[in-house]
């Protein structure tokens, strides 16, 4: 590994993660990890590496959750022109720093967060659990696995491509929709698509889409029998 053209001590990912986990274990089993824009980016990178190295259970045993400081500032200070960390540092602590240098990023993020008063509501909105992060990470795998099975519905214009992606992302494929119809016909399709997830439907409550899918499976099963 090189930094600014000079070799620096390095470790393979597995050993680096093991060192991280051992460090976290010393902090107790309720550690909260904070970072800027981590919900959309860094958590996926971290969880992918942890999963690949077979250290997920160890990680889950010592981390209680995460706080995304970009979400924190967006909630506490709505209407800012930019929520990039470098811009927030300039605005709130009147300083410039070499962004994207890992150590400087961490140092200035800590300084930035400590420089402002943040209400509990903003902290709550910026926080998310390990299980939530894992679910979000796993959901990225679903479209590539599920979407091909839904392509026939898209080609037949029974659903749109965007609706197909939404179904695939929620871990639904053609077989799952067909099974739902076989169990309770149109009501079965309705239940699986409109199942409540965090106050929102899993996919959709659209009667038009639900009915179109039910009619498709009704016709398909009739032709098969």
C-alpha cells in the first residue's frame, strides 16, 4: 500500500477486520459507529468485506448500530446548499482540510459533530440498527437475482420496468408472485405486494397492478391445466 507515493504498513482485509473487531470488543457490546454518508455507501463496503471474511457474527456481537452524520446535519439544519463533509466543515468550524484522507476525515468529522448542538430527534432520524444495515445491504443483491424472472411480465406490459425493479428489490420473483396467487388468488397477490413495511407497502397498493397480475396468473394456470 502506498500513500502519496510512499509505501506504508498494510494488512490484508481479514486481519484488518479482526483488529477492528478486537478494538470494538474492548469498547463493550453497545458501540455505535458514526460516519458521513455511511448509510448509502460505507456500510455496504464494510458489510461486504465482513461477510466475505466470515466475521459477521463477531461484528454483530460488538456493534449496536450506526449514526449517519450526513442525515444528522440534514435533519438538524435543513435547507443548507451542501451537506458534503468538507462543505460542512467550512461552514461550521471555518476550516479547510485535505478531504478524502481517511485520518483527516475522521478527525474533522469528530470536530464537526462536537461543534454543534444536535437534538435527540435528529439523532434518532440519523440512527439505524445493524440488522437494518444488513437488510439494506442484502437488498442490493435481490434485483440481479429476481429481476430476470420478472422480465416476461415487463415485456408483456403487465408491469413496468420500474415496478419490476421495485418487486425484485423487495425480494419478490415470479415464482413468489405465482405462489401468492395460488394460495389466495387476487387477495394473495394483494397481501404480498401491499404488506406493510415501515409504514409503507412492501411494493404497491395499486389495485390496477394487483388485478393485472392476478389476471395473468389466472390465464397462465388455466392454460397449464
